C-alpha cells in the first residue's frame, strides 16, 4: 500500500482505531457490540444521505460540504446503496484474505444479537466521533457509510477467532439495516 491512502481508507482506519477505543471497557471489547456498532453507524449514514438528498433541489441546496457531485444520493435508491455497502463489505473482507460469498452470510434471528449497546446508545456514544471524522476527511454521508463499512470489515477480520465470519457478516448486515431504519443527523462535533 502506498504512503498516501485514499481519504476513505484513512477515515476507515481512524474509525476502526477510535471506535475500538470508545467501546473498550474494563472487561475488554465485546466483539458483537463492536461489529454491530460500526455497521449500525454505516446504515445510519446511508439513510442520512438519502434523507438529505431528498431535500437538495439544486446544486446550492443542502449542506454542500457533505456532498460531492459523484456521490449525490439521487443517483441510486436506498436498496441499491444498501447492496453497494454489502458489496464493499465483501470486497474488503476479500482484500483482508477472508473471501465470503453473500449466500454464506448467516443473519441472526434476534435483531440486536447480543450487543451490549442499543442502536440509540451506539449513536449517542459514537455520533460525535463519526461527525468529526467526516469533517476532518472532507467526506459526505455516502462516503462515511462506505468508510464505516470498511471499518466493519476490519472489525470482522479482527474478531474472526471469536465470531465466525459467516455469523459476523450476518451481524454486520443486521446492523446496516438497523441503522438505516431510523436515521437522524449525527451529533455535531464540539
């Protein structure tokens, strides 16, 4: 890998390290909570991009610092963007030496599947971090959803001895869906 990383990869690496630190307690880091938290945030950013895009009528509308012309939400539906995030997850896992077919993913029967934080707690605890990372890397909501999806794949890779990859990927997909269901703007960084 070259010295200069793409801003998306730099953001994903920063998010991976930072979220891990924010979620580590005296008892350690709970693998399922970590995977679900990062995936939920990716889903939240995806839905936020769709909601924000619905109010952008022209190039001057909305908060332009969060949008690049190539990532305008009107270009794809939520389902298409969700499928793109699953593709990013699988491609990143393959690059990490963990190839996985989408058909092999085992989604848990319970929505939260053992997470120690709820969706709202995840957003409250990590929302400011995500917003600060977006600003510092100049990324919009769609790009942050992709960076968080890459960070989710990194978490899956690092937790592979604790959570089988097929189940971990199922947790990730569940988290993406949970996060996208009821998105709201992330807390602004102080």
